[in-house]
């Protein structure tokens, strides 16, 4: 989670333009992290990122 917090461009956009008036102009994002033991954790967050986003 810390990796995603420091570099929110790691995720991919799940929804462009949130419809809630509190989040206008923000995108719903998702990043999946695979631990050393193979378990996966999916992190959902909102971001206001205007440049190219690469997939996790």
C-alpha cells in the first residue's frame, strides 16, 4: 500500500470521472500487489492524475 501511496501512477483507471459531487474530476483507480508468497492484494483509491497511467 505504501508503494501505491507514494506513486499513484502505478494503478490503472477503473472509472473516469466520479459522479459524486465531492469527487468531481477524480478517477477511481486500482492496483494489485503480489506478495513474495504469491498472495495478491487489490487496493482501490481515487486519483486526479492527468498524465499517462501504466498498468500494475
